[in-house]
C-alpha cells in the first residue's frame, strides 16, 4: 500500500513540475 501511495505522489509531483515548467 505504501509503495502505491508513493508512486501516486511521484506521479503527481511530476505532473505539477511539468505544469510549472510550461507556465514559466
């Protein structure tokens, strides 16, 4: 369960990072 949650967090972080990069 922890691994799945961590994976989801990583995916969300990547998405946020991509959006931030596009916004800049």
